[in-house]
C-alpha cells in the first residue's frame, strides 16, 4: 500500500495548528475580557491585531503557509474602507495583522460563541444580523459612519460569503455606498488564500499566499448615484489582481 507522505504531513500539521489556534483564542480572549475595566476598545483592538499576527506566525511555522504582501504603499491615512476578496477562513483570522486600525463587519451570531464571541463584543467590531434585511443594512451604515468619524478603518467582504478560487461572487454595493456617504477612500484587496486553505475546509496546504493591495479609489465629490459605477471599478480592480496571482504561488518546501 502506497503512503502519501504529503497528505500525512498536511493532516498532522493542520491538527497541530488547530490546537495552537484554539490556545491562542483562549489566551487573547481571556486578556481582552479581563482587561475591560482597565482599557478602551482601541487598546483591545490592539490585542486583536496581535492575535492576528500570532495566527499568521503559527500558520507559517506549523503549516508552512506564509504570505507575500504587495501594495502597502497604496494605503491612505485613516479613515478608509477596505473591500477584500473572500475565499477562506484565512482572511478572517489574519487580515487585521496587516491592517491594525481595521474593524470587521461580521455576523452577529459570532458574538454568541463562548469565550471568542464574548471577547469580540469588547473590541468594537461591527456585528449585524443579516436576517433583519434592510434594518441590518441601515444599522451597519450608522455604525460605519460612526467608525469613520472616529478615524477608523472598516473592512468588508463585498461578496458576502466565501467563494472558491476562480469564482467571482456577486459584489454587494453596500460597502461602496457607505464609503460614498462618508466621503472616505476605498482600498481594494485581493489574495489567493483559498488555493491553500479552501472555503469551509479544515486542512491547510503549505505555500505562499499572495496578498495584494490596490490603489485607493477616491470618493471625493461622488454621491449615491455613482455607487454602481464605483462598485464596478472596485470589482474590476480586485478581480484584475486575482487574475495576476491565481495559481502563481510557488509551493513551500518547509
């Protein structure tokens, strides 16, 4: 019987990563929760930034999954909106390592997860209940505007759900509309994490994820009537970067 050594390595590394990942959640969540009486949400988001850096580190150390970043020089001063490709769980647990000022728009149901969800409540993320439809969008718009007024960066996945590599999801114009209403620039972000950590998958293959940050799109002087056109511009930017990086990562030998 022929043994596939590479598959065994991926299996063992993925399970070891899971143990360290859960340990990191418990450690950072405990610090966040215990520090609530003594810290502000700004300080607690700094802990989220370090949790994301920790996740990036253990993915590289244990799974051999690293990342190459290009385009950091394209980031404008806060506040601004980030619209990112959504292929994997990778971006939800590591992107704040690259954007320390960012807060995520996430599902409200995540706040109900023991320990992890409790900590999220104290870090100023924007949680919405998608089942509420238009009401949820209005609430998100209010919270995004408040965040921008405070000089924060908001990170949204315009496709809404994770899509497989090579698939283009529907780009919801809601994030663009919120950026337009506040007059903040929009930063398009692309990555091919799904090639190594597939949507809804447990196993992580070694390799080098390509993370690209495109030139910011100004919204100065634009209004609601420009939402569709700006949304098309953002989609073209992200998918154009995706065409450049998809299936072009060299496998890691670590």
